[in-house]
C-alpha cells in the first residue's frame, strides 16, 4: 500500500515565483507543487498539497489528516515564528513532521531565526529553494 503524506504551505507561499524572487526564486507555486507530487510518486508516496493564508485553516487541515496520512511536510511561512496553535496541532500527531523553508532563515532577519515548530518536528530543511521540499519528502519516506 502506498504511503500518504501531506504537504502544507502557509501564508504567502501561494505567491512563490512572484514574491521576492531574489530570495525565493522564480519558479511558480503550481510548478513547485507539481514537482513535489511527481517526486513523491516516483518514490512510492502519494502527496496531498494544501495551502492557506489562514492559521485556523492550517490547523483544521492538520487535524483532518491526522488519521489518514503517514507524515507531514510543512512550510508554515511566517506562522513558523509565532503560531503556538499550529505547533500544538503538530505536537498532537503520532506521525513524523518535517519543517521546510526555501530560504536560509539563518542568513536573514533575526526574527526568522526562531521557530516555535522546530522543537517538536523530526527535522528541519532550510535554504535549498524548491529542492527543500523534495529533500523533505525523501526525509519523510525514510521516517515512515
């Protein structure tokens, strides 16, 4: 049976390819999602992709997949730095979670260097652009 993962994009990530291309690159959001899904499929995983600018919608999605998915890859965007609610939703899971950031958050503004999610996830991948997602999919496969 194929393993299932959920890939969650937080606020403003739907603007990848348009937003701050010097930091995030010029590959569009849909193209990145297509690459994630294709890569996951190539290693025997079914990936569901979800994006929301709303903290509550992200929490609702996490809760909705908690019993039907084998792992989660999350780029919580700005929520990474302060959303205790998303942290608590992820901490309640019994499946592995990998945190992702396209940019190297440690080479950016000071506030980006703090993640409230990092202490409760299996690992963090930062700084590899869109490849951060495929690296995270590989990591999840190894964890499940």
